[in-house]
C-alpha cells in the first residue's frame, strides 16, 4: 500500500479548537505536546506506560473514523457505558483517497460487551447468515478469552481493511502473539490492510518495517531495540536471577 492510498495518513490535534488543556484528556503530557503523527502505510504502533494516553488516543482515532467506541465494525452502535473521552472531536484524520472495504476496532477492555452484542443481535435474526458466522460460527462467549480474540483475527479480518487494535495481546499466549504477526503480514502484504496498534507486547511490536511511537512526555519515533518494553524484557530474560534478587529485595 502506497502512502497516497493508505486509509489514514496522519493524525493531527486541532489545538486552536481546545478551550483549555487543564481537563482530561488534554492535560495528559502526551496530548498537550502531541505533534502531527505520520502513520505507516501498513503497521503503526503506539506504546507507552499505563496512563500515558495511548488507549485514549487510539479510541479517539477509531471514533473519529466512525467506529463504535466499544469496538466492532462501523455497523455496531451498542453502548454499555459511555466512558470515551471527547478527544475524537478535536483530532483531524488525514485520509488517503482509497477507502477500506473492511474495518474493525478491537479493544481488550470491552471485548466481552462486543461478544454479548453479537449474540443478542443473532437472536433477533430470522434468516441466515448470522453475524457470528463471519467470526467462525461459534459464539465468542463459548470460547476461551484467547480463542475468541484469535478467532476475530483469523475469521473476521478479511483484508483491504483498516484495523485498530487496543492491547490485542491481553488474552493471547506468546505463541498466539507470534501467530498474530503472521496474520498481520498476510493482511498487509496480500490484503492491502493498514493496522494501528496500541500494545505492551515486545513480540507484536517486533513486526518489521513499521513505525513505533513511544509515549513519554510526547510521541517519539523509536527503533524496536530502543523501546523500554524490549529493553526491560531483554534485560530480565538475560539476567533472570539477578533481576529477581533485586525485585524481591525491594
């Protein structure tokens, strides 16, 4: 996918429209100092410590594009609880000329609500196919958390799509996370898809030829080996006994 035809080319904060940066989420250092974020045509990662604002920004991008705040495709409009911030009203998405044929916003914290809504909608259908048939045919509630997550990646993501994923590793084993890299590669190389992913997983963010934005006081483009996530995991795995001794003496 070329930079001109990617679905979202960049994300800008409309600073002049914000009355005050004192309230949430504008008071977050990363949002207050947010530069224009140029996205990779294939895979962009947003990483950072808990509470830095990565999920808040990802949610804003998804809602601004037309996705439901709790996840799913653009056709979902359920709401279990209105908790999303108003940041989406103050960002501008610079889009390419190409429109996606498919799309999905997957967020770990509200996945249960999505699965419930699919079951409820299918109960109302009198004809086939059911909604769940495009997710593998088995209710997401009748699978383990990890199996249902992976079922969405394998069955529902059909290609030529924009996929926004918030902490997809939450329910996945390390081996499933590696399988996810394979699926991302299939969908970007052969399926013309674009991914925007917020993650803590050093495995998933190892996907090559991507851009990694690490949130500190602002957004910084970093190399994989320079991410805090990689460095901490690398240090721990290579110095396990020393690290455990330090941690348990605190």
